[in-house]
C-alpha cells in the first residue's frame, strides 16, 4: 500500500461554513459556557489525580526505560 500521497492536493476546494451556521454555533457555545453547570465546574478545584500521561519520572514505561538505559550503558 502506497501511503506517500499528498493529503492537501492543490486542486481540491476548501469548504467553508455558511455564515448563518457559524453565528448559530457561536451562540450555542456562548450559552453553554454561561450555563450554571459550566460556571460551577469552572469554580471547582482541580482534582488531585495521578497524571497518567505525564508521570513524575518522565517515562511512559518506567521499567522498560530503566532496562534500555542499563543496556545502553553496557
């Protein structure tokens, strides 16, 4: 399978949203942001969770990182 094709071809047309739809979406987002639920959620303190995607040691898999480091130092 050849995956070396260009994703953005120069002859393709760019599709834009109609102005009425864009204005409607902005209104919906503004109403959602002003809702009591959103305002309450914004005031809540961030949860003290373990950061899954940013561990303190900096490695996705600590055991494998230690193994590779030890192997590289040999």
